C-alpha cells in the first residue's frame, strides 16, 4: 500500500494502492477508506468470470510490469486530485487466479454519493487504461490467449 495524496477537497485525501499476489476483497479495501465524514462509500470488485466471448475460462494468470505498483499509485493520486473525495483505495492482484477471485478492487469515500460514484468509476477506468498488467486466459478446451488489460 502507498500513502497520502491530495484531492479537490480542503484537506488531503487518504490514498492507498497496491499490486499484490495475495487475495483481495471488497471488505479489506473498503476498510481503508472509512471515515465518519463520509456520507457515501462506493466499492467495485472486478472478478474472474467463467467465460469470455462465448468460451469457457478455466483459470487465468495476471502478469505485471515491474513499474505496476508505482503506476497504480500515480493513478490513485491523479484520480484523488480530480475529485472531492475523503479517501480512495485500489488494489490489483497478480499471479494465478481462480474463477470468482477478485482481480481489481476499488473503494472511494466522499461526503456525497454522486462524488463517490464518479470517483470510483474514474478510478476503475483509469486503472484499466494505464496499469501495465497482462491477463493470460486459459480456456477449458486447452487454448489460451493474452489480453492487455487490467
């Protein structure tokens, strides 16, 4: 995890980010953004599904560039700076993942729901655009493919 960034609010937003081989959960990431000042906490969990484009997925592996941790920290700080949030956290898992595992989890707290929803959507979209992570999908028929996405 990384430390503190700033946001468009009068006080700095708490910003957390991390790339990990450990399992991640919405509850774990949401706990990082809790605040008595928050009127809203919005979370997102990008989970491994059992299909892709009509094919059955058996499992997948996420591979990350060595810069992935610092890129994710930069993404989190950039997004926090664009929105009036209290706290923001994002985690991406790498390594082998099973069907149902969380690959990307984000959480945002803000005074109001519209701000939290907007910041969380921006956080997920910007992470998917900028994070140097590649997905290696293995299908049930033994074929596989690499996808450049988060």
